[in-house]
């Protein structure tokens, strides 16, 4: 469906992405992961045709996505892109923004569609509110709904929940990703938040040093993180005897030959994150118990 071959791009002389090749199937959710500056936003913009590639091709089905040199008007009907910095019409209402690109020839359909999307992004109560009076998070939700209004075949989301507070993020994320799956809309989402990935992404791509460092299911990458960068995406980890050991794999036991001295414990809700010194190295483990600073603990590695 989406077929990217040898995509290579630089801003002026600075190379950003080098020879990326990957495919995304219809209805698939692909997460694009990487540190800040790794090129996630640039990749989405290239897929949208915002810039010309130095080398390589992008196809959606039989259409080649072309940059401004070969395509005067950026954007395609089958594809929507919600940028990190989104633009809305500030002086009209939420529902007018969402319905902006829907035809007025079908007022009933337009109304129903707008209602449906207001529910997906949980803004029904704000339908008549002028966008300029909304918070950043509410605006982000309007931008999402507007991108979905004409039901694209593929949607590119850049950090789609970054402005939305913790209270609403979880349910919004579930609504939006469920909606996309139900409608079989292919979705590429750039993020650095593992909550946007776990439970939602079919596959994930990790960008690092201009390349795809890893490309697999979240489960496979979580179970066997080949590099510290991959492990760091999933949570706190240690390197013990050259192996990556997540904090949750390191348990405090009665007695073992891994003796550590507690530095600090952090309350994390249903567990404590314990920072300790193991043979001169700082390590992290999880524990149901709180330990005092300088207390001696014994550790065991589980799978
Ligand atoms: P990410 O979204 O992963 O944080 P970006 O794609 O925004 O990364 O940026 C990748 C690199 O490209 C960064 O080093 C950034 O400074 C640079 N960059 C981004 N946009 C531009 C631009 N318009 N002109 C020049 N350099 C840019
Ligand atoms: Mg970005």
C-alpha cells in the first residue's frame, strides 16, 4: 500500500535520512520512534510530499508521491497530515472547522459526520465554541477531527497527543486509534511516548543516525531490544554483563550474589523505582517495597 524505497533526504547539505525502505499495509498502524531531531517529522513531511527527495521513491498504491518540484499543490485527497504545529481557523467554531472541507450540498451528511467526529475527539460540548478561545490540547483535537472529516485512506500524525493533558489523553488515544482501525485507515504516527505505541501500533520503526535502527512489532522489540536506544523507549533498564536488563526484570530477593546498596527510591504508584549501586554501577529495579538510602539489597535477574 505505502511503499517507500531508498528514501534519502537532506536539508541543504545536512543529511537527515538515508536510504529508508519500508512498506505499510492498508489499515496498519505504524509508529515512528526516535529521539528528538532524529527526523520523524521530516519523514512525515516527505511522505506528504512537502519536500523533494534527494533520492528514492514513495508510492501510495499506484500513485507516486512527489515533492513541490513535480507537484504544484502539496497534498492528496487520499492522505491527511496533522502537523506538530497545526493551523486552524481561529474565528469560526469547532464544528465549522471540522466540517470546513465537507460539501454543503449534503447538509444532513455533513452534520452527522461532524457529530461523529466531535464524539471521537470528545469535543461535543464545544461544538459552537470559537477555536481561538480553546486550549492547546482542545485545538489539537479539532485538528485531528478535521483531518479525519473526509475519511482519508492514510493519515500521518505528528505527536498527535502532545498538547493534551494526562486526564484526557488516555481515552482520546483509545478513541482515535480505534476509529482508525475500524475504518481501516492506514496510520503513521510519529511519537516519543510509548503509550502512543503499546497496545496500538502493529509495527514500529526506530530512527537513529539517519537510518532505520529497528523495524518490528512492539512485542518483538520489547522482548529482545537489540540496542540501548530501543530499550530506553520501553522504560528504565540496566546493562549487566553486557546484557540489557529492564528494571522490572531485576527483583529484590532474600539473598543472592548480586549485592547492591540503595541510593534512592522513587514512589511510582503501585511500585517503587529503586536506584542502587551494584559494583560501582548505578542500576534501577522495581520493588513493591520502599527501601532506605544505604540499605543493602540482593538482586535476582528474571525474564
Ligand atoms: P524530530 O521530529 O524527530 O524531532 P525533525 O524531523 O523535526 O526531527 O528534525 C530532524 C533534523 O532536521 C533536526 O536536526 C532539525 O534541526 C533539522 N531540521 C528540521 N526542519 C528543518 C528545516 N526546515 N531546515 C533545516 N533543518 C531542519
Ligand atoms: Mg518532530
